[in-house]
C-alpha cells in the first residue's frame, strides 16, 4: 500500500469516529482489553454495508470470572460452562447490536472466531428502522443447570404475522421449570446473548477458497485454513455446544468416542457437528432428553460403580431411556475435514503462548508461574534497554542520596528469594 494513502491522527479514537459518521468502509477495533467504550462511536462511523471488525481480550470477564463486570461493560451476564468461549462471542455480538440499534442500525455477522486468548468478530453494519425490529428475535437468555450439562435458550422476543404486516411480542416463558427435569437441581440464568447465526457460511467458504488459491502469500496458512475449515463445518443455527467429556463426568462413566456419539445422534434423526471453539465440543439440534437417553444406553453397555442417590448422575440414570440409541457407525459421523485428515486444531506456535504483560505492570510471582522465568527475564531486559542512560542516572542519584529505589521491578531472583 502506498504511504500517500495513509493518514495518521493523534487524537481520541472515539472523537475521531464520531466526527466521521458513516464515513469508513472498514473499522477495526483491537484494544488491549475490552472494546466496549469504542462500540458506540464505531457503529456510527461505519458506512452502510461496511465492515466492523472487533477484538476482545478480556476473556476472564467474558467467560464468567467477573459476571457483574461483564454486565456493566457488555450488558449481558455470562455463565461458567464448557461453552463459555462461544458465549463470549455471542455476548460481544449482542453488545454491538445493542449499540447499533440506538441509531436505527443493525448488524449481520459474517465471521466470529475464538482462538488463543481472544475473540474476534467481523460484522456488516446496515441502517433500517424496520429490520432493526427483528433484534429481539436474535437474542436469547440461557438457563444452565447447576447439576448437569443441560442448558436451554429462551428468546427475548417473538413475531406473529398479521395480514400483510408482522406483530412483535415478548417471548413466552419460562422454557424450563423451577427444577431441572433431568437431575432435579436449580438453574442459573445468563444473557441475553446473540442466538442467531454467528457466521455467513457462504462468505466463509469463499474466503477459504481464496486463501487456498493464494497459499504462498500467507505465512500462517495452516492456522488460517484450520480455523476456517472447522468454522465452515459448524451447524450455523445451533447456539452453544455440549462437551462429551463433561457429559461423561456427570454420569461418572467412560466417555464414548466422538464418532460413536455422533452416530447415535444422527441415527436418532438429528443433526450434529463439531465446534471451532473446543475440539471436544458437539453442536446438535437434539433436545437434552435425547442426549441423556443416548448416555443412559451407553452406560447400560458400559456399567459404572454405584454413586450416591443424590448425585445428579444417579438421578439421571435412575430413569429408563425413552429412546433406544443406535451406536452403529454412520457415514456422517466424521466431518469432511476429518475424513480427509485435514488438521483442524493446531498446537500453539511457541511455549507460554498467550497475552504478554501489559506495559507498566509490576512483575509478580504470578507472571513467573504463567509465563516462565525466560519470558519474564526477557521482558525485564527489554524494559531496561529501552530506559537507557536516563534510568541509570536516576539509580545513581538514588544511591548517592542513600534512599531505596521504590520503583525497581522485582526480578525472578527476587521473587525466588522471598518465596
């Protein structure tokens, strides 16, 4: 790209975007942490049909470690489940949609990715007061059982056709009783989240084809191809997913292979796919009654040790299955990528892969345990080199005056000596 086409501005990004309404074809938000403070101005600055790209790295907040903080930043309450990373994606999309609605605009996601230590979404932004009314139909609350892996979604709104128009009404609920019908435990409620599709499958397939045709131009071709391939095989209309190992842990049984479990779901006349978020994730439109019936049939063929009668797994297994699972291998139990042995989940590119230490942070023993001694020492050495002679002069003055250096960062040796 020619440098003559690039303009730099030293100003508040929010003010700059607000002063250019509907002026940019593409806006990319990639802050350190939460992008929530930039969303309101970003959705106003994107041209009609333009692309808004947004990255969030505050995964601890989005995944339920601090639910009240997530609600204050994104307007949604997260739940701690195996699907928490996909829920983070859907919370971010719901927040962007909420900001867009204030200006009679709405979004259409084309690609939503969770990888490494962040989530990133690509959405088109359009203006339409009538289409904006469909937003409540795209949002749902999540009921998560605290005893087993059962979860249910309840739409925020619904629509009824009336003559040549559409009438919008609040959602009908609750979709679950007070206690879980499977294990008898209570529910936690989270959301609202984006429950509509988070990818445009045609767009993803087109991008994947383009990447493959220009393989030599992408140094990270293997990683890009793996993520896009997995996304292209996801069920687009099934929010969140189940974890096969978590289902087995609830019942205290050995886990069936993914191929056998998928075969049982397909033989029951339901759809099933994997998830790009978790290698063990299973997306399916089968109701939880069918899922637990499949697991009951599996346990009958693979007996387990007796558990406490009050244990959720014991309550689930005490009921006879209403559906007899068929575990015979189905041709659709493996995705096309699995059948062709295409790599879908690649290892991290280096040791201690993840977000680095934020500038200005004091090095603690927690950083050493997470990042390792070499990474921390490298970070400290880099800071010392950047400081240069000015830092040395300050230290010399402190020594002469006989005062301790209170701003000195701890090294790994200091931490080891104090621990």
